[in-house]
C-alpha cells in the first residue's frame, strides 16, 4: 500500500461541490505537484487530507492507517503530516525557535531542553540558525516560510503538504524557499505540493496532477505532461502558467 | 472650615483608608471572577456549538443590561430570601464580578477573533487539540491584545466598588458619608479626598497595566506608544 492513499474524496460547500471524487496515491519518498485554476479545490483537497476540513465522502489512508475512520486519533495523524501554509501562519508571539519547538513540547511531549536543541537543528537545516531568537514580525516572508517548514520538519512527518508555499512571496524570496523544498524532496521526503512553480515541478516532481472543477483531469510525469499531454486542456493550462510564471519559475 | 473641622478630617483619614482597603478587596475579587468567567464566556461564544454559544450571548445580554445597582440588590436580597447566608461583601463581589465578566467577555472575544482562525489552523496542523491551541497559541496572543481595552474596564469597575455601600458594605464612600453626616462642613473636603483616592488607584492600576503591556510586547510588532503613559 502506498504511503498516502486518497480514494474518491468528495466535499461540498453549500450547493457547490468543490471536490468531486478525487483519488490519488503517493509512495514513500515521492513528490507530487498539484496544479489547477483558482477555486478548483486544491486547498480543500490538502485540508481534507489531514482533516482540517472534514470530507463528506471518500477514504484516506496514511501509512496503512485510515485517516477518515472515526476511531482514528486525528491529532496523532496530524502530528505526522506537516502542513505548510501559503501565508506561513507562524505563531506571532513566539520566536522562530519556539515556533519550531512548540509542537515537540506540547504534542510529542519532548522535554523542553531536548526540544529546543532539535528545533535549532531544524532551523540550521533551513539555513536560519542565526534567526532562532527572532520573532516572525522581524523576519522576511522567505525566512518566515522557511521557519514554517522547519516547524513541520521537527515533528518527523511522514508526509508534508504544501499549499502554494511561495505565492505570497516577493519574487526575489521565492528561490530560497524552493531551494529548501528541493533539498527535502531529494533527501527522500514525501511531499504533496500545490504550486505553479514549474521549475520546481520539473526538477523534483515524480508526477504533476492537473485538477479542475473538483476532479483530476490528468496526471503524469512532468516530461509527459509538458511534451505530450493526453488532454488538450492540460496543454492549454500548462502553457498559461509557464507564460505567467516563466519557464524556470 | 475651622481648625477643629480640619482635625476631625485628619483623624478621619485612617478610617477612610481602611474603607478604601475594602474597596480594593472587592475590586480584586470582582476582577478575578470577571476575568475567569469573561474568558470562559468569550471562548464559548467563539468556539462552542450553537446552543452553548447562544446561552453565552444570553448571559452577556443579561449582565450588561441590568443596572448594577439593581443587580446588587437582586443578588444580595435574592440569596437572603432563599436563606443563603451571604455577606454584603461577598454579594458585592459576585454581583459586580458577574457584571464585569459580561463586559470582559466582549474584550476577550474581540481579541480572540483578532488573533484569527489561521493561528488556530496552524496549531491544529501540528497535532494540537483545540484546548491546547487555545492555551498555547490563541490566549497568549489574545490576552496581549486585551490589555488596552481591559484598562478601560479596570477603571470602570474600580469606581463601581463604591456601589457596594448600597447593600451595607462599609467601604470608603460609606465611611465618608458617616464623617460628613456628623459634620456637614466636611462634605466637600471629605468627598474630595475620596475622589483623590480613586484617582491615585486608577493611576496605579493603569501604570501597572502599562508595565505589563511593555513587558509582553511582541518584538517586531510596531505598536506605537504601547504601554506608554504620561
Ligand atoms: N470554508 C469554506 N466555505 C465555503 N466555501 C469554501 C470554503 N473554502 C473553500 N470554499 C470554496 O471552495 C472552492 C474551492 O476552494 P479552494 O480554496 O479549495 O480552491 P483552490 O483551488 O485552492 O484555489 P486557489 O488557487 O485560489 O487557492 C472555492 O469556490 C471556494 O470559494
Ligand atoms: Mg488554494
């Protein structure tokens, strides 16, 4: 069984069916990139995977444990799934170090000293050991996002979900975040990434998933999708985002 | 005012101060009660399902709507009616504390909502329960935001402690009236003295809150003039 299995996921907001039967799998160590127009349900899909939003129908497994089962301890599952938000969402009242250590201390019950040592190592990993004592408001957007990646990493996640991690950033800050993400992907982390940075997708994605109106239109390796997509709509959308974000983007 | 009037007044100062100490005790009691209940009411209003949230709104409506004097009398004489052996002092703490909790709840609710749902989502995403998220992420930020509006409530309830005289608590206002009752020439200076006491307490309280605000300011959050006074 794959590390992450999503089977026939449905979600409706009022009369609008946002997810209309999404199925996907992620093997351990794989990175998949989700693309698709705005309002298509990409964020909703990620939020359903760790049940920050309750799906209406469908099942999800993480490492053989059914996430969607009512008997599952959802807090435990969430502590095993990192989530990186578009607008960072660091805890504003805590230093970078304490942002990273908080989950270790309160969720994993690691002793404070040990937690802070671990947190410092994670900050080193994203190149921010020198900013350990800075508060979020004292950091640039790129630095904040790297801290939030460190916060996810500290929990030893089996999987990290990224929801447009660079789209709130100034162009000159995007690179530093993508660099960290590429390193993670190459280091064997399992990642599901909503992004329109096709440079990143080409570099590390095992597959690109093209979503529209709550369904997966097409999925496949980047080479295939870029050169020889099955559906004309995929080609059209890929052309649009490469124009908009640039080839290296 | 004659010299002997002055003498009486000066002799009355310790009495007045002992009365003021009662006001301070009422203040501490009612603020503690209002603080704890206020936070609970705010949390229920923001996070709980519809029915408890609606009850919390009803509670807030009641205790903000009934005049404080009426509330004092209702609670004191009401409990007496049912043979609850309640002292005027305790009745005052409860009545004023419940009233304050309704006002404080709205301070905390506003602050919790200002902290925002995203902080909650981030806390949940690392595996925290809602209670943990409230305890370690939401409240530490919301309480900081609450200090400036809370200083308003503080100044207001401080003065309200004199209302306790209506149900027979011997506090500073009651003692002043006693002094004045025996010597009308002292009316103006005695009440001026009481006013001065409250001005000093208001100043001290707000100064302390300013210290707290500076102490817990979040670096990088430019809150101009945060906690600065005079
Ligand atoms: N909490 C909510 N309540 C009601 N409707 C919602 C909610 N969250 C999302 N929606 C709706 O669901 C649809 C999909 O939203 P979603 O955020 O998943 O799209 P997206 O693909 O991530 O878009 P974007 O690229 O703009 O981030 C949108 O029409 C949105 O308005
Ligand atoms: Mg989105």
